[in-house]
């Protein structure tokens, strides 16, 4: 991370919200409801799938990766949008509020870039939403035609009047690292999420929320 850091954009699932077990649980329930004989992977098996490059977002690809046929995946997505936050609401990782407060207090601007929807993200984060710049909340459903994560990262930098290299994307999948690279932003991978491991190379990594703060605050406004 050679450039001074001014803004941090977060992915959501697996970075700020501990949602993977709930996503696998809705897959289990929908497979049973639809009469599909599917073996739902464990959390660790799913993480290994993502590490190997399996596309799992947005949610249509998640269901396809689990083994849902195309027609059933579309039905499952429609049910997911109606039911997930009512029946499977995930919780933020412990310490998310403290992390965001530390970053804001240090003078960093904060935004979100996610393949999830506003209706799922904001209730899950609750009061922690107050730390984000409202102009820089890039949900999957923000635009009538969904934008790529790399486009959202570049647009976030533009809105904040920053060069992309002054921003970092904090994500938990190899695809997030690719989006940051395409956008020209820095990248920090977290190893407690959906698909980045301690032994993955090519970018700096954080093993906890505390480590995210420690790594990023020291990079703010360096000469």
C-alpha cells in the first residue's frame, strides 16, 4: 500500500456482517422446500470453493454454486429477497462499531461497496451506519442496472474527490481483490470471511477487525 490513504470502502458479508452460516442455512431450507437432493457444504467447504474462484455473488450465483438448477435458483433468489432479513437476519461481527469509530476518528472517510441490497445491509448494521458517508453507499440495488464493484470503487473515489489509489477496498474474496485492482484502489483482504486464507498471497491481509484498524490507520495521510 504505497499511497497515502484517505478513504476505506468495505464489502459487507464476511467483512462486517457474519452472514455465511445464515446464507448456507437458507440454501438448506430452500433445497428441502423445493425437493432438491443437495448436499449443502459446510462453512469451511464453502470458503474453500470461494478461495478456488467460485463466483458466489450476487445471490443467484450463490444458489448456483450450491447446486440449484437455474430455474430453482431464480425462485430461491426471489424468496431470499422476501425472507432473509425476517427469518435469517445475521449479526455484525463483534467490534464493528468500535472499528468504524476508530477509522472515522483517525480522519478516514468510509463507504460501502457490496453485492447485497440496502434492505439487507442497513438493518443488520444498525447504528453503525452512522459512520458512513451517505453518498458512498453502493448497494447492489442502488442503480436500476447493477454496477460492478470496480465501477463503484471508482465512482466512490470521484464523489470524494480522491484518486482511486488514495482508497482501499476491504474484502474477503479473491473477486474483491480483482475489483480493487481493476479500479486502481488498494486492497486489504480479511481471512475470517468467505474466501481468503492466511496463506493467500498478492495483497496484505488482516486476521481480525482490530487488525484492520491497526493496518489502515497507520497509512492515513502518510507523506
